[in-house]
């Protein structure tokens, strides 16, 4: 299809001055894509870079196991609790505006993390960082969804999948190198401070190149919905994170059970809110879109598996096997390269031809890699070498790559553009809620497997055994994901043969054509 910017003037009409504007907008959307992808990359790197530095933070800052969990889970919890709100705020006040606020706040919080004077300040700064990411990250998919026509989104999400893989590669390596080098005697702190130049550049360039977009009609922020979402998530996740440390008190079980009541109240309230003024926090109508509802379930369970794996993997290599951060980071390179390659290949070549079978194959492949990893860990024990981990990690990475990019594409493919922010917020929320659940479950499936007091000779064997036990749970999660994927559409809507667009996501010019977006903001 010829892009609007290159279409010649119809016969009998001369080109108008708007033609260069369209061409400019067409170029600008690719600049904008690079900027928002860089922000997504920064967020992904921040998660993986922290995982690899956790043992160093524990030693240098004197953090307890509970504080270590909060450094990771606190970020995920704040991220999950704020994502729906962040997505809706983008719909109401403008996705560009919220993106810039988010990236600015994320950069400031990174500085506070880097200069934290004790573990408690680091935990608080990480929670702030997660809250700011919750404003920034939903706008990434929203800007993409509102800016690119349906027939181009497969290519864009392929790029997004490659960025995910690149973030997975770069995070552990950057974390390992920065921790190992101990720049200026700052120990682990540069892993956070590295965000400062990237964030400042994103803030400056984003103001120039990103075009503003909003929902087509005026919306109001649903404050009651915000309160219910936040309270429900806190009631569910806080007891899971603190449960083992507090010996699983009764109030924890009451809180988790009460969270289900809060979520039920949220659904009932949002239905009334929709009928009253059409401005709910959660667009319940999205769940009538089969691809969206099924994809949300897969995203949640997938997040649980990843939350468990990445934290216990880091602890296994560095604490259990006694490896340096650099060796642990380099060990993960085959996994990350496999993710990046498979992600790009799946969206560009495989999904258009085989549809959801690609995602299902990814789940089974990842499960096979996990089982292979368990077998090798049990066979070689404490003497396992990095090269012996390469095969299971490559198999797992290929499986993850087949899932991560096309899943986002499939979930958003049939979502109406006016709900892009809400849908993006929901996608990220459930994935991060799953991730936070997985991190919380580490207390059960990993630390719960070993004694609270271990003599030095017992640490290695105990961590190896706990790692194998945790990976059994990850394999079960992958099997559940495979079953859930049978509810996904056979093909995302824009990949249906002979169609470049769907009824819900029509092909559109490069700039959004909604009523409030008729005059996109250009370079000033």
C-alpha cells in the first residue's frame, strides 16, 4: 500500500501545502517510535540490570532477603498498581504529555536509587521508579497503536520484540560490567545512574518528535476505580511478599481473600460508571474482544513464570554457585540472543503463516528448555559450567521469543483505537501483576525450600536444590500457558489473508485521524 505521504495529487488537482506536512508527519512517527522504544528498552534494562546486581547490593548495603525481594517486587508492585491509571491518564490528558512526565520522573527516581544511603531508601526509590514507569510504559504501546495503521503494526511489534531481546542481552551484561568495574568506588550504584543520560535525551527528543494523541471524547479520571485497583493489588501482593518472613500470619490469608472481594466490587462499580458517564478506569467492553481477554490471561500467567525464573536464576548462579556478576551475566547471553532472534522471526515470518500455533510452540519449547535445565543442574550439581547451561538457555530463549512479540500484537490487534491507552495499561498491568506474584512466590517455591540458617558448606547444595524445585513450577506455568493459548484467535486480525485492516482497527494515515487529532502537533 502506498503511504499517504507519497500519494500523488489526483488528476485535475494540484498538490496542496499539506503534502509536505504529511511527509513530515510520516517521518516523525518513525522518530517517535525510536524514542518510545528507547524508553521501553530503558525500563527492560533496569529490571534485568538490577537482578544481576542483587547479590552485590546485598553484600555492600547489608540488605536482608526481605529487602532484596522488595527491591525487585516493590518496583513491580508500584508498576502494576499504577499501569491502568497511567494508561487512562494518557487517554485523557495526552499520551505524549504523560510519556514525558513518566520518563522525567523515572530518570529522577533512578538518581535517587543511585544515591541511596541505605536499603530502606533504595526500596522507597525503587517504588517511586516503578510508579513513574507506570506513567511512561503504557504510552509506548498506546502511541504505537494510535500512530501506525494495522498493516504496519506487525513490523513495529517485531521491532518491539527485538528490543525486548536486546534489553535482556544488555541488562545482565551492563549490570555485570558496571558492578565488576566498581566505577569511582560506587559499587552497584552506576546500574541506576546509567539511566540519567538516556532519560534526559528521551525527554528532550520526545518533546520535539512525538505527536500528541488523546481519546476522541473528553474523559474524566475514575478516582474510585483507581483506589479499588490499588487497594486490591496491595491486599493480594503484600501478604505474599511478607508472608514467609512473618511466618504466614492469619491476617495475610484474610487480606488475600479480601482482595477478591475488592476486585469484584471494582467490576460492579466500573459497570455502573460506564452506564452513568462512559468514563470508567477499566474498559470492561475490552473483555468482550476474545483476543484481548485470552491474551490478558496468558500475559498474567506468563508474568508469574518470568518473575519466578529470573530472580531465582540470579541467586542460583551468584549465591549458590558462587559465580561473579560478570560470569553470571555472560552466561545469560545465549538466552538473550535467542529471545531477540526468535522474537523478530516470529512476527515477521511465522505468525502470518501459522498464527497462534507459533505461540503454542513457544510455550512448549520454553517448557522443554526448563526441564532440560533441571536435568543438567541435577546432573552436574555445583560443578556445572557456563557452557553446559547454554543449550537449555537457548531453547528457553527461543521459546520466549516466539511468545513475547506476537502475543502483544495478538492482544491489541482487535482493540478499537479510542481504548488504546486503557488496553495498553491493562496488558502491562496484568503482566506486571503476574511478575509481582511470581516474585512474591519466590518466598514459597525457592526460599521456602531451604532452612533459614545455613552453614557455609550447606549454602551451595541448598540453593541448587531450591533452584530445581522452583524450575518445576516454571515448567508447570508454561504448560498452563499452552492450554490458555488455545483460546487465542487462530490469527491476529491484521494477518488474515487478503486483509490489511479489520473493522475495529481500520487502515489509517500515519497520523491519527480522530476528531481531536486532526491537527497533529508538528515540530516547533
